[in-house]
C-alpha cells in the first residue's frame, strides 16, 4: 500500500497476497470504512505472489503489503490474523476419511510441497517433525493455488491454507494432528518512513481488521 490524500494526487498502492482468507472482501470493507472519514483518499490495489509484493516494498512500488509473514531483516510485520492450514488429498482417496491426519498416515503418498522459503512450508516441516517423518517433495511450488491441482493429477498430498479453495480440482481437505496455521501480517520496509496518510490508514486497518472480517462496519 502507498497512502496519501487525493489532493496531493498520490494514490495508495495496496498489495495483497493471492490466497489469503477473504482478503478482497476484508480490504474492501476497510477501504469503504476509511473513506467515510477520509473521503478524498484514493487507492491502487494490486494482487500478486508474496515475493513480488516484497520486491515492490523494497523498490518503492508499494508502501504496504498484506501477506504471509516471514523473517526478513528489512521487513517489519504487524500481525493481523492466523489462518488454519489443511491437508489436501484427491477426492475418493482411501485415506481421506481418516481425520485428523498424522504424518504416519501419509506414508507412501507423493508429497507436493511449497517452496521452503514460505511460512506454510515451515509449518509443514513442523508437522512432519512431530511424526519423525520428512518426505521429500516430488514437486515444489511457490504458489499455494497450484497445490490442489498437483495433488489431484499426481495422486499425492499437500498442505494448503484454508483460503485456497480447490475450485476445479477434485480434492478434499482434512484437518491435521498437530493442527497448523500461518501468520498473515501487514508488511512494510523497516527503513522507510511511511507517508502520514499511509500511517493513518495503517492505524485504522490494524484497529478494525477483526471487525471487518466479522462483517461489521469498518468505522464502528
């Protein structure tokens, strides 16, 4: 996000990660709520993969990004919510009815993994470590939306955020034991001083995030 009043002819650039929970709806509610008290504000909202968003923060294209939190020295993350992660299996798989799934239940099933730099991948490794199992992925991707389709075509399993719905992919999702989550945060470049209008919107967004998720007005 980049923020400033419209009177300065500066737009807000808001980057949001593909696949985060109800994010388009939540952000839309927040923008609408903020405009009730700041009617001259303008935004530019961009959806992309996390890596592209962080690059945008670093090169000054964006002021803010809403995405999965990772440990990066030059990025400050303000926590917004934790999102559950589920295990995806092909529909009709003989082990799909066994829930919650434990690492031992997945022996012999091809593993579709996420790039190891992603927080979801780190949570997957924590899951495997609980069962002293560390399967090597048959394929590793950097987009959570690819996982359900590869699970289906490769008759494998993957760990995906709850918001990644398997539209068009014949898969089912089941809970895991232990349960897994990922952190969704508001990110900005640590060394950059945010413009006053952006700083104002950050305060509004972090204060009203849960209300917007619950469907309540962004201003109440």
